[in-house]
C-alpha cells in the first residue's frame, strides 16, 4: 500500500487536522501491533491515512475545558 496521495490532493478540509489524526491513529496501531501493519510492509502511517480518507476510522476535535 502506498500513501493515498491522490486523496490527499483532493482533500478540502483542514490538512493540519487530518495530519494530526493520521499521526495519532498510526501511534495507536503501532502500540497494539495491528496485523494490518504487517500486511502492508510496516507502513503504519500509510495505513492510518488510508483509514481516515476512506472513513474506516473517524476523528473529531475535542475542545479543552
């Protein structure tokens, strides 16, 4: 799996938000040793980004109180 570059180019929302979301998702996947990482040659950030762009995984911004 390669990084979903075409989806990134077409992304119209806040690029910073999805970058942070992908980073955090990649960290989660690495911590639990998700088998999808091994299936994609260890490319954890690519897998995380693909999940976000395909809306397999959703994210939201939480406001600090």
